[in-house]
C-alpha cells in the first residue's frame, strides 16, 4: 500500500521511507487492526465491552512492536541471496554480531542476575547498534536490533536483566518500550547514514564528472583560493602556459601575465571582490618564453555569502589573433594591390552594376570614383564592351580589345579588358570582375613602330637605287662637264652648248634627288662635329628671312647656356631650312613662325611613349607655325618620301622625309604636335654632347699647281666611271694607271718601276679584296702613298667594308671632274686630311 500511494523504497535507505513505515505501518495500519480485533472479540462475546480499551491497547502495541522489529528485517533482507560483501566486511559483521551477543548476555543474562536497579545498563548495547547501522546500513541495523531485542525478551522472560519486574505485565511493557526505542533508533540511524553516504557518493560522482569534463575541455580552467593561488588547473590550462598541472598549483594568474598587461589584470581584480564576472584579454608568457594571446573570464567563488576564491576560464586566442592578423594583412595587401596595380579593376553584380573599382579604373576613363560607383553598365553609350561584361555573369571569361568611348567623360581610348566570373566561398555567383588596361600608348607605339619599319624598308630600297644611280650620274655629269669644256674651246654653236648644259643641270638635279634619298634612308656619309644650334640659327637668320617672305613674322627664342650637340653642320642647316619651308607653305596668307631652342630632359615616361627614344638630356629645336595644321591621318604619312599635301609641281615630297632621315641618323628624334586649324610644332631632339668645346670648321686647302710628275693608280670596276676619272686626271697632267679589280691593281703596282703617289680606289671592287684591303696591301709596299676612296655606297656600307669615318679621304659619287681634280690636288699637296665631298654642293660645271 505504501508503494502504491507513495514512492516508498522498501530498502529504507531514506529517512522519509522510515517515517512512512512508522506512520503508515507501525501507527496507522496497526490502529486499524487493533480496532477491528477488539470490536470482533467484544462482539463475539469473547470479552466484555468494558475490556475494549485494554484489548485495543494490547493489540495495537503488539502489532506496532511487530512492525518496528520484524518488518524492517523482512524488507531489508528479502533479497538476501544477492547480498554480497567482501571478506573483510564479513569479518567485521561477525565481530559486531559477537559483540552484541556478549554484551546482551552480560546485560540480560544470568551473569548479573536481576539488574532492575541498573535500568540504564540496558542501553549499553546502543553503541554496537550505531556501529552496525553506520557500517552496514539498514541490513546491519535491523539484524543487530533484532538480535538485541530477542536477547532482551529472552532474558526478561527468564527474570534477568534491567526489565525484569515483579509482574510479567510490567516487565513486558518495559521490554516493548525498549523494543520500540531500539527498532526506531536503528532504522533512523541507518537511514541517515545511508542518505549521507549516498549524498557523499553523489557529490563525489559530481566532482569526478566535473573534473572529467574540465579535463576534456579545450579551454583552460583554473580554480583559485581567496589569495589567488591555484588549487586546481585542468590540462588545457597547463598546456596554454607550457607547464604540468601539478606545477601550477599555488601559482597565481599574475605570475604568467606579461608586465605590459598587468594593469589590465589589476583593473579587473576589483570585480572579483564585487562579486561580478569579468572578461578581459591579456597576453601570457609561457614557460618557454613564447607569448600567447588569451581571453580570461573570472567568476567569483562564494560560499555562505563569503568570497572564497575564483574560477578562471582561459581561452587561447593566439591562433585566432594570428589568423586575424594574417587576414588583415591579406586584406591590406589586397587593398594595396587593388589600388596600386597599374590596371583598372572593377567588380560588378549580375545586373552589370559597378559595386567596386580602383582609382586606376577611374583614371583610365578620365572620370571619378563617385561617378562610376553604382553605374549601370547596360546603359553605356559604347555597347562594344557589353558582350565581354555579360560573359562573366554567365559564368564564362570575356575579352575585348579596341577603341572605347567613355560614357561619363569625353575620353576616347584604346582598352584591353578581360572579365571573369566572381564567386563566393559557397561557389555562388556574385557577379563579374574586370581588368582593364589602357593600351592607347601601346597602340601609338605600335603605329610608330610600323611607321618606322615602313620608312626603313623604303629607305633601304631608296639607298639601293641611289647607289646604282650614282654610277650612272657620275658618267653623265663627268661626260657633259668635259663636253662643255670642249665645246667652249671649239667655239661650238650656242644651241649645242645649251642642250649639253641642260643635260648637265638635269643630271645634277638628279644627283641632288639621289642625295635626298640617301638622307631619308639615313645612309649619308656625315661629318659630325660639335655644334651650338643657337649659333647655327643666328647665322641662318638672314637667309631664312629671305626664304619665308615678308608676310610671315619670324621670331627666335634661343635658350641661354644651350648645350652642344654632335652633328653635321650642313645637314643641320638643311633640317632647319626644310622645317622653315614647310612652316611657310602651311601659312599661305601669312602668320607667325617661331624658332625655339632649349635644354630638356626626356624622362622614362616619355621614352616609353616613343619608339627608339632613350631617356636623358637633350637639346630641343622647335619650329612652330600658326598655319593650317594637320590631322592624325596626314601626320601618319608626313615623313614618307614623295608624300605631299601640296599641289602638283609645288614640291617633291622629300623635304620632311630627308629631315627625318638626317635627324634619326644623327641620333635624334622628331615629334609633331599639330591639330587642324591650330598650327603645327615640329620638336626635334638631339642628344647633348659630352665634349665641352665647339669644333671649328676646317679651312680647305686651295688648288696647288703641280711642279713634279704625279702618278695615280685608279681602281674602278665600272669602265665608264673609270674612263671619266682617267680623262679628267690626265687633262690635269697626272699619269694614270688603270685597274678594274684588286688583282689588276697589284699587278700594275708590281710592273711599274716608278713610285706611285696616289691610290684612287672604289670601296667595293671585284675580287678577293675590298678597296680598303687593297689600300692596306699597297701601303705595306709603299708607305708614302696617299689614298682617296670613292663610292656610291652609304655610310653604313663604308663601315661594313672596313673604311673608317675618321682620318679617311672620301669622295662620294656622283662627282664632277672639277671636284675630283680639287680633291686630288688637296690630298697630294697637304696629305690625307679627313674631308668628304658631297654632290649637293655641285651647282653645275
């Protein structure tokens, strides 16, 4: 019934189970049983109703004592077969039982006889009862109480012990009281002991569980006393500081905090005394000296309202902080690269709206970040880039290269754009990323390179034609010159002389044209020397004024302290004259023409924008006009030979081509700045010369009369040219020996006993030797012989055949008989001085 209506435990391990047994079993149920029993006896006539009270009392007391004595034994010993105890416990139990028997025999046995006067002696067995209850629980308590009660009843019935009285009724009443006292005391002590033992086991289990949990925690846990000393630390806490748990007992958290963070600890210690939980971040120094970043959470330990210490939870933040630092550094590097890369970068969403961009992208489009951020690129005016942008948001790569006209500015540029999809870590498409390069300068350089290669190809063709043409012109000019001299001496008719003269003049003009082609192709033979452009311009000013006419105002802005350049004087004069004439023709109704000089440094940025230009110090010559100007199309052809915007018969188209060739061959660079209707500026840059002193022009020797026979060895593979040279020299009284190649020349030298005074040889001759090699052979045999080289080849060809530019006497084809005679006389009279005769000085016979 007790188990049905309550959570009664028959093992009586709890005090409430004992109380339930006493109230429900020993009191309530026995009262009901005594009432029914007394009523039944009286009603059946077995006893008078006047004895009802006595019957009920005796009945109830007997049943109650039975419940107190026997029921606990039955309840606790009902599972006796499963009762197992270690051997030492069994020995102890036997000792308790033996002690109970001995003491009870003494108290209730015949040894002391009737000890009614020693009534308290009956309770001598209570320590043994407590021993049994504390050591063996309810089973030991109920067994010991049953043994004590049985021996007490037995002794009392026999008239022994402290409960033996004159009447049995009185004796039994005392025994019943003793039985109730022993029974209740035994089960109460056992229940209290069991509860305490179970509470201790539960507490120990909870402690073990807590320790196990803390030992497996990844975070450090330290329990400290009021003074701050550690009483317990888990393995994770010990690992954080690099010690063993037992080595940390007694230490304080302050022993591990770096000195710089001690003020943080001191500021949070007050929270502990205030009973508040505090969290703070400090650095701890490990046993190996390494510093770790930690997050400390301190919780006060309070018992009975008093602070007894604290519990500190330590989280190692080192990896997280290092990750955050690495992430910040990575983000910083990304931002740095994003902003500093020399290409434009944009991020845009699937709707083609710009969500991020770097400054370079805004610079390329000549716009600003505020204008471009959030721009819907579907609304761009120039739709040519949209397919590449759309490819990225479709999950593909895109590419566009070409011209682009900006929507947010007036920029018209050449761009190279690559696009790619932009995903997050979950591989969800966020939009696209575009990398944009401004290739405008690259396109300009490519165009410059194509123009340069085209001019070089044309120049090579022109140079080759000029060489072959020079031999022809040498024969025509030479023969017409000799014929004119003959006609003058014979008194020929004026008509014949006029016809011959016209042929001679046309041939000279053809020679001038050939010379211009050589200049354009950068294959002239130059005489570079130190020049001051300011002096050259000042000396040319009178001639330039006459050249441009009165309707054009000529002004000069010559920089003081202008550096020297190394160039051919006559070619510099030709460059200035060509550019001035071009400026004049661009101003048919008049205008202003300005010639400017300056020292200027061309930096790497300028060099990168222009082909074949090195950075460094230059001298700039600028010629500016206020004429019609030129568009980009005309500028792309301006230096091509025979290209002209002038009418038919108003120009050959070689002026600027010649200028470009001279400037380039002199190591310079020419650049045009022009727009239609805004005039034109030609900027010519020449490298500054390292030498400090300006070269002075040489004074050519005058004609020297011959006072002794002079023998000339003439080596020329072209018979007509050789014939003109022989006739010219023989007419001046020279003895001429002819040879068509190097073998003939050496044979002639060997067969001539008289000394040869002068070797006049073509640079390129048939045979195994060039003109230069032939000269070396002859000089080895006749060291005093003088040498003159002649050729229709170019400056590069002379160097290729071993003819040095310095210290060499050279006459370039086509030449006139007069110039040939003058050069021979000069060399014979004064020695092999460096001098070069050019056909553009040939104005006629």
